[in-house]
């Protein structure tokens, strides 16, 4: 599989490394060349400096033959715009877009984007852990008292 | 009309000032609180601080009753998302977005923005019109993929000295007016095209090149 990843932060670099390790071809796009230091040693894919909302930059990253496009910069709006370019202009079969703002995530999911919202996902996990801990504690305290 | 302007830079500021002077109800959303204070000092309490791409800000701004949302920040991705959220979530009837990178103009329209304004393209068109030897000028884009063009008939043009009825135009194009010197001619099938005529035509953007070859 060919994948283009926009944004080489912690998540982008990790996903790039994992995909690269499992025999896929990965291009990573970031505006800051220093971001590529996050990629694991021995990373075999390509790195492209530029903004993923520019069609020419995406072409250089090989989006025309990509099976997947993953937008994980820190900017919600940048991810949203790039994901729509990938889907509409380049017709990439699998487009995944990270959106931190839950309301915006809801809006664009309804508009048909495949979205990941770390805010709701992580909040749910934390809440689940807290509730479980509290109920266990409550039982033991209740048992002791 | 109730108009929400997103982005309090120079464009947003002068736009709001102008709209207020015309008697419209205007609310300006600007991310930088200091800039909001500056604007409110001059224009009165018209600006609020916030991120216009956030639904909460748009609710506070009264987006559900807005007639128009104009997104004129310096970032294309922000202008696109503000317009799309206004439309999808608040059903704002008309969205207008400034396009900083002229390459994005078409994309924005395909993504549902009603009107796009590209300063770069606008100035480029003005320059093209001001250069006399330019014989084929794209004047304006509208309705997603239609264009109005101005083609100057040259002495060697295949259509010079021919009547409109004899010309085989590309599909989806229409000659709508002819400017001959200071005279405006509304063409009919018998109108003869002369060298020096400016032909104003409406065309599908895909047909522009073919039209250029035919007329110039």
C-alpha cells in the first residue's frame, strides 16, 4: 500500500514508522524539516517539505497513486482542507482526518469525511478509567466501613 | 442584512466599516483580543474575540440568523472551514470566502463556498486587461465552472469578416456582446465580426482554449 501522511508530529511519525515497518510505502509531508527527526531510525519512506494543502506538494508526495491519505497536523482546519483535496481532487480511496474540536469533527463526519477526534476518544477512555477506579474504591471502602 | 465577517485584518476591517456605512448589521469575529479592542475603538462595538471556525463562537455571533458569512482571514484553510461550518451547521444562505492562494479558487467553489474572491487573480485580470496586446482575457469566473472572456478579433483571425451564424462555436459557449470601439453591439446571427472587435463570450471553462483558437 502507498500512504501519504501530512504532519510529522508524534502521531504522524509513529504511524509512518509502523506502516513503513509492515512493508508499505510511506511519504511524509511537513512544513518543518526538523519534524522528520521524529521518524524512527531506518525509516525507508520519503520526506517532503511543504504544506499539504498545496496540490503541487501533494503530487510530489505521490498522492496520485496513494491508497491512503492521513492528515495529522496540529491544525484542524488544515487537516480538513487537505483531506477534502485528497478525496475530491485526487480521489484517494482511504482518507483519514484528525480533528481536535469535537463539534467540527461531528460536522465533517456528517459531511462524509473519515475523522478521528482525540479529544472525545481520550476523554472517554479517561472517564471510563476514573469511573471504574471510583466504583472499585467505593466497594472496598464500603466493605471496610 | 445581518453579515458576519470573520477575520479582522485590513480586508475584514475596511469591509466591516463599509458595510456598516451602508446600514447593514455587522459582526466581526477576530482571533486576537487586542485587535478586537483596536477595531471596537474605531468602529464601535462590532467585533468579538474568538475562533470563527468554532461552533461556539458562531453561536455567540448569532450565525443561525445571519444572511451572509464572509471569511477573510489570511489563511485559506480557515476561510474554507468557516464557510463550510456556517453552511453545514447553521444553514447560512450565502458564504463568501477570500482565497489567498489563487490555485484554491476552483477548489473552494467545488467544496460549496458560494462566492470566492482572489485578490491575486483579480489584480492579474486587471493587468491583463491593461496590456493592449493581450488578445484573450478571462474576465470572471462564476457558477463553479463558467467564465466570461474577452477575445479581440485580429486581422488574421479565422472569424474576421464572418457573420456569427457562419461560425461554429464550441459547445457551451455563447457570444453575448461585441464591443466595437465605443459602441456596444448586441449580436444577432447576421452580425459580422470585424478585426479589432472585442467579443464578450460566456463559456464553460473547459472550452476556453478552444474558443481562444477559434476567435483570436
